[in-house]
C-alpha cells in the first residue's frame, strides 16, 4: 500500500465514477483502475461494486475511506509546510466563490496574495453556492465562501453579514431612500433564477413576511441584471457589493430595505474531516480581509446623481 493508491482510492470514493476520478487526478482511466485493483488485492477486500450509478463503495470501502481521509489530509498539510522555503509558502490553493464576490473583491485580493506568496499557484471556481458546497464535499475545492444555506453539513465559519439593497436606474420613478419590504414586493423586479443562492435568500425573507416578490425577469448574470436595471424601469434586490461600482459612478441608486432589513450571511466552508491546506487557508484570509475592508468603506448613501441612460 502506498500514497498513490490511497490518493486514487479516496478520489474514486468521492467522485463515484472512474471517468470523473481520472479527470480530477489528471491520469488515464486504466492507471486508476489498476491501482485500485492492486489495493483490493493487497487488502483482500472488495472496495467498490460497479452499478448503473457508477462505482458504489462496499462497507469495507466506506470504512477504509474514513480511515484514509485524515491521513491524506495530514500528508497534504505536511507537504505544503515542507515546500516552504525560507518561510515562503508554496503549493496550490483551490478556492470557490460566488459571482458577487468574484467580480468585485477577487482581482485586488489576488494581486495582494500573488505579491505576498509568489510560490503559490491558485485555482478559483466561480459558481452557485450549491455547486461550491459539492466541490468542497468531493475534495475538488479546499474551501469556499458561500451564501449560508438553510442546511449545511460542512464546517462553516462566519465571514460577514451584508445587506441587500434595492437598486433602481435613471428610468425608474423616484423612490424614497428607505422602503419597507411590503413596498418593495409591489415593484417589478429582475432577479437571479431560483437555483441561485441569492434568490433563495430573498424568497426566504419574503416568505417569512408573508409576501411574494414580483419577478418580471430572471437572469443569473449579476452584471447583466445591473445593465437591465440601468436601462429600464425594472428594479433589483442584490447585495450592495455586487453593484458597488455602479452606485459609486451614479449609474444606479441604492435604497435601503427596512421592516425587515435584509442581510445575507457569507460563510467560509471546509470539509469537517479535511483540514484546509496552508496555501488555501492563506488565500482565504486575504479574501476575507478584503471583504471586510470593503464593507467598512461602504456607508449607505444616495451617492452621486444618476446618469441619464437615455442620452
């Protein structure tokens, strides 16, 4: 039994498919199958059963996974620490982010991280919170920042709470700076689709208040939502950070939502049995610092006068 066999077994267990596991390991499928077969022969136990659902672990396979996982995680942590040269962190960081963060905070955070840790390579996945949870669960991601879901089996640490704001453009009839949620529910809105974590949070707020949001248009791309609002009489409800630049430029106007105030919870998630490797942990710290600094810089205000998109 060697490290490679343990690694291949763990990845196959998590992926449940020889094809997906081989792709994740960047190897050919026969090499993966051969190593797992050798491991089964050495242990004298069948670890997987082929089925229409893919590679299903046996009871022995599940027991072995529970034993191997902490060993593999500790090996990766030790490897990262040994790669440090003269106190310089080295290795690879795999992190996931929702679009609202990736499009605003990520560039500056990566620039700082690259200067501080030039020997660390980075992979960033931008996806819905549900997909990011799956990535961390399967081991494809070391950690991720997500919108806190109602149910979560991963380890979670609070990053920050951020308010949702109502955003309107130059064509929209003028509204007060503060509106109750029942007033917002009467407006025609453009919102992310129901598979989006932000939409799930908004629907949760509305359900709790006994209201239903009037969604006239569904778009998952946050920049596209902002453009539609800027050029139409539709409004939107999004985290302030997602529209920060347009508020600063005066292209959109922000209105606070009160009674109740709407806020999403951003959490950093990791696998409860897999410690986050030092490179990913360091990148996460830089991202969280930038998020908190950005929030501290932003104070709810009307900002600059709106630009006239009809000109």
